[in-house]
């Protein structure tokens, strides 16, 4: 779970950079299919072995998962935040990840992407969307439910160690009124305050890999299969 939260922080930082460019941009379609896993070189630059043989670097002890980073991809629906034609005739993207106001007003904003990040993290944690039985309904029904507020995301069961912080994270991301949601910068601050250990955690981590990391990787791979 700790590494999962580190990865969440990486996605949030990527979105923050998009929202704070000279010409601010929203990604417009945050979902597992649009996240790529990238493996960085080992800190000790040991390239004479394969992690397939062992999950630990024999030189520095780093786990393979601590060297993986998440990168946003597929910017086909990205839109400048201040552009007049940001507003669409109908919402584009993936319905379960859309914020209610985006469905109603067809205008993507950084606050809408804060909502989407919360949906993404829920799916990473549970392999399910936070709308009970949503897969049993037609797409338009789910869209209308989210847009009207009659279909609300449900906070998942959270490990006790992270319960308070993650519950606050979901509550903040899923505020009905966009003005009441935190900015992406505030989301990053919230994530940094969680017990994920500071960035040095990655360098010092020699614990067993959290099972949740394999869940995230399998989810991203599964949802990207249609691209190949």
C-alpha cells in the first residue's frame, strides 16, 4: 500500500505540472489505461543482473517495485484550461471517472481531475469502481446518475494504518461542489502527510513488496491490452 500511495503521488504531481504550465492543460481522461509503468535504473547502477532472478538488487537491496514510476499517457482529450472551446457539446472520456459537474456542464477543470484521481485510487485499491453495481447498468444510466448526484462514490475499506488519512483523501476529492475540493497542489500535500514514508523510503525499502502493487500492475496491463 505504501508504494501504491507513492505511485498516486507521482500521478498527482504529473497532473499538477499539466495544470501549472505556462498554458495550463487538463488531461481529460484519467484512468488506468492512460498510465504507463516505467522502470528507472537502479541507484547503484547495477545492470549486471535481472530482477527476474530476484526481487532485490544484490548490491543496494532495492526492490523492483521501488524503481517503477507511473507516467501519464494519451493526451488526445487534453484541453487548455482557459480556452473557450474547452466546453464540449457532450462529455468526452470515460464515464465512471468523470466528475458530476463535467457531465452536467461539459467543461473539464483541474477540480474535476481531482475527483477523477480519487476514482483512480479507489480502483487501484480494490480493482473495482466506487459505484456499487455500476457495471450492471447502461453507460447513459451511470452518466446520468453521477451527473445528478444520485450515484455517489463509496469509500472502500481502508487498512487501519492509513484509515484516517485515506478517508480524508476520498472525502476531499469527492466533494460535490468543485469549489470545496482541494487543488491538486493540496492533494499532493495530503499525500505527502500520509505514512508512506518520505522519498527516502524508496531508497531504504527492503521490506516485502506489498501485494497491492501487483494488483495495480495487473490492472494497468489488463486495461491496456486492447492497445496492442
